[in-house]
């Protein structure tokens, strides 16, 4: 644009968001996070009210606006899920396959470096979805999940690493959505999961045991793109007696090295 050109007044003099407008935006984002964290069959309004602590009338009003903009769609008569605009951003089967192909050499290097099985998961709403697995060389392999396994995000080490890399608002939405199912995983609770997220952020990598599988301890780490976007979570699982604190740190170093050697970032 020529330096002598002027933007129209309505563009050059935008008003800052008023408090009410800002509050509406925050509520809309809160509701959108809850919808994105929901199951494939969608969420009912009563569930959205519970998760967001918003009044029913407010939820209906926000849903109408989000539907009009194609951010939310009606999955069935009473349930709501992500709209077409969000579906374009959700990893397709092809993109999951491509990411799995890129992560397989990482997992192979990790499994070879530590001798134990290595796993990779991506986010699927409020769940983790295992997309790749490599077996190590140690005689006893702990194959806690298979490719295709889905479980609440955070009950396993790779999912916990991925969950911890999300925003606080996303974390809360996912924990609230998964609340009814958490107790099925070794007595996991919402408060326990929040503590694990905090510890993971402080440490830089995840450690979780006896939740997804009894007697197993696993170390996980989030996977970032070169642009800093979180893509996945990877983990190594073995028996508790084999996973000492010293070895946990060693495995975390092996994972960082393998990720960076194959074009990923590890914070």
C-alpha cells in the first residue's frame, strides 16, 4: 500500500473491545473448547452447561452464533460437535498416517536406545489416539496400548505429555469432559490429573503409573513442530522396578535426542 494511502476510518480507528464484548468472546471460547473436547457423538446442552458453568440460555445463544459461523454443528437432534471450519483443522486419517510415518523412526530410535516399547499418540477431542508403536529389545515388553487405542487424554504418559502442552482452558475442558470415565483408570481423579499436569509442566516430561495399566510406569514427552505447534505425545513404558528416577531422566534425554534428530522439537 502506498504510504500516502489511508485506511477507511472504520478500519483505521477500531474501538477496543468493550467489557461485555470481551466477556462474550471468553464465554464463546470456553464453550468451543468444551465442544472440541467432547466425544464423537457430541454433547448435550445440559453437559455443556455442566462443563462450562454457563447458564442454559447463554449456551443456546452462543451455540446459535457458533453454528451460524460453521464452528459448531448439530450432530443429532440434541447433541453438538465441531463444525466444518474446525473439521478442516482436525487431523484426517491421511494426516495421522503421515505423522505416524514420520514418528516411527523416532520411536524406533527410542526403543533401541532404552530397550523398551515406545508409543505415539495424537489428540482426538478429549481422548488420546495411538497412531504408532515400536517394540524394544528387552526380554519383557510392556505393550500397554495398541495402534488405534483411544483413552482419556492424560491417563497414559504420552497423553499426559500432550495434555500438559495445551492451554489451561483446554486442559480444564478435557478434564471436565472425561470426569465420568477417569475412575476406570486406576482410580484417577480430576484433582490427581491436574496435579500430574502441573508436575509435567514443571519437570518438562510426564511420568505416570498404575492408571492405564497396573504395575507399569511410563515416561512421556510432547512433540512439537518446528513452528512450535504441539503435534503429538510419545512415551516409553516398562515395569515399575525397571523405571527408576535416574532411568526416567535418561529416557527423557533419549526421546529429546531422537525427536530433534528427525526434525521435531522437544521443549
